């Protein structure tokens, strides 16, 4: 006899955790099935004798309320710490040198990351004198930024900044999905910068200013979730039917009232395709970029000659080996100096598959070229073949198609790909899917082992 369950959530990343917690808060009985050996998905911690490194994300923006909703449901909002003042400086590589960018908007006038022409292009946007509206529903981030700010600013500056968010190729990414606020700003204000500043001044309920991190890294989310949710780890789902029957890799079948499928789009595609060809085809085309996150520390303090701060980013035009380096030890007070360097992404995906030794050698050559210092001790590498979702041009139209194809199904989808590519998108999607579901449990769940 197949086991009967109320709600089964497949995938214990941020989207799955958000959906499961919210459904549980609404009185549903939820079981989370996770293929890996811990909850949290890409949000995790790599412990080491140098201190914790991020397996994926390292900080979050307090302006996004879903983070606080998640942390409150988990009872760990008190663990989030505002980033240290020492982490405020950020650097952009320009002409093989680290150029500082201070949080003060006026630093734009003095930074060596921008030429005089770049500053003029910013001023022209700010004054709203450049009006060349987009053609069609969507365009690439590259086309949008070049249209507003010109080629130099786009290639040298925005390409670096966007690498820090999407690790992607701007020519492939959708402007409306990746940077909806900027696209709206252009439409409403005739100036991307003025619109962006106005939206930064608007605060949503539950928002807090600043960036936040956890002393023990993002792994605290999965650990706390495992204590709140009934979970089966190391449990890979191999099939799901339209009427919410779930088959596990060991052949066990669970029959549920509802299923939330919160895995990467490419994993969800073959699970959906046998009974919903259209939805499966849309999901299968959703692209991800791979990343290898190289964790390292200095052999002796000061070896890297990297300044204090949040980290640096490079644009593809600089032709560096890596996309950028996060100064993870500088984020919170008292951390020992340690670094995580991003390699691969949508621009150079093949590099994410290099060996650990090749990765460290590439990072070392970048540090040597940028500061004259060296990357010393390899601590580990976090490898993500499907690291960050890359919303392609026309993504919103594909999402509308997907939602239509899935409407009325007892199997619902969640994941960062519903928004842009970030944690907030994963959380929003998890909470939204729970919100869309009936709050009444119709089948009592049998008691089962809870892994903590
Ligand atoms: C290196 C890196 C850095 C990042 N930095 C940032 C950042 O600074 N800010 C930011 O906002 N975002 C960042 N992101 C993106 C962010 O991590 C993701 O948007 C978010 O974590 C995705 O959550 P998710 O729940 O949608 O998917 P996932 O985290 O991918 O969760 C999916 C889960 O499903 C499980 N699963 C897969 N197949 C099966 C199966 N068959 N059966 C059962 N379970 C299955 C997986 O094991 C996984 O746990 C980063 C990502 C990476 C990789």
C-alpha cells in the first residue's frame, strides 16, 4: 500500500523551505523530500579551520521582507547580523587595477572605475535627456544598459556589477526579468538612476536597511528548517504523477493531496513532461550557469595584498580568469581573512569544470596581476553545475505559458526561476505557492521520523 501524505514538498532549497514552513503555518501537514544530505539547497556553509566559507550566497539585503518572514518562521531572525563597516568598500577591476567604490553615491564622481565619459553618461541618464525607448516587450540587459548608458559604461562597469548578481552573459539575460526596477524606472521617470534612487527610498513593510550575514554562514537556515519540518534527506524523487503520486529512487511510492516541486527547472522538467508536455518543454529550456566557488586563505597574513572590503568584481572585457572575489572574512566583525573566488558563470562556463589545482592556479594569477600578492592555501571548492538561473530574453512570456500549462494541477512549481535568479526570488516563489493552496489539511499524516 502506498503511504498517504497531505503535502509533499520535493526539494529542500530556500523555495521548498519557504513553501513548507508557510503551509505548515496554515495547518497543512508537510513532508519535505531532499536529494542531498542537508536542507538549504545552494544556501549552505563550508566549515573550515579558517572559519566558515559560503557554499553559495553569503549575505542578504534586509530590504527584502521574505528573508525576515523566513527567519521569523524558523525562529532565527536574531542570528542575522548587519555587515561590518569594514566591508563597505567594494572594488571593480578596471585596466587591471582594483578601483574602489564607496557606498556614498558621490564616490561615483571620484572613483577610477569610471572614466569622465562614463560619468557624463550617468549624468545624462540622471537628467533624463536620453529617450530611446525599447522596441518590443523585452530586450537583453546588454541592449538595455548600452541604450541608456553607452557601450563603455556597460562593458567596463555594469558588466562587472551584474556579474556579481547573475554571473551571466548580459547579451543573453532578460532586462525585464533581471532588473525589473530599472526597466520600470526608465518608463516612469525617463531616468534609470532617478527611478532607482526613488525605489530605494520606498520601504516595504517588514524591510530593514542594510546587508546581513550569519556568523556561521547560510547553513543555519537549513539546520533550523530541519528542526521545524518533517524531512527525509538523501531521498531523490524519480517520478511524479499528475494526481500527486511521488516515486522515490528506492521504489517507494507516496500518495499526496498536493505536491510542491521546488527543484531546479531542469530537474523538474523530466518529472513533469510525461503528463504535461508543454510545461515540461518550457522548463527544459530554462538555462543555468555553472560556478566553481574557490575557497582560499593567505599562507601568511597580508600575502594577498587585497584591501579590506566586501570584494571585487571583474567585467569580461578585463579578461581575468575569475568573475570576482568575495572577502568573506571581512563581512562580519572578528572574522579571520579568507576569500571565496567565483569562477565560470555564463561567460566562461567551461572554467567551472577545471580541477581544484587549475582553479587555484587561475585565482593566484589574477591576484598576482591585480595586487602583486598571491592566493595561498586552497581550503576547498564548492561546485554547482546549475548554479544560478539565467533568465533569458522573453522569460516572462515563457513563465506565462508555464503557468497556463500548470493551472489547476495538484503538482505546483516553485523556485528562483519564477522571479530572477536570487534568493529573494526563491523565497517569494515558495511563499506564493503556499499562499495559493488551500489551508485545510484533508488527510492526517501518519507519524514519521523527523530528522534533526
Ligand atoms: C555560488 C552561488 C552564489 C550565490 N550568491 C547569491 C547571492 O549573493 N544572493 C542571492 O540572492 N542569490 C545568490 N545565489 C542564488 C541562490 O543561491 C539561489 O537563487 C537560491 O538558493 C535557489 O533556491 P531554490 O530553492 O530555488 O533552489 P535550490 O537551492 O537549487 O534547491 C533545490 C533543491 O532541490 C533538491 N533536489 C534536486 N533534485 C531533487 C530530486 N530529484 N529529489 C529531491 N530533491 C531534489 C536539491 O538537492 C536542492 O536542495 C547564489 C548561488 C550560488 C550557487
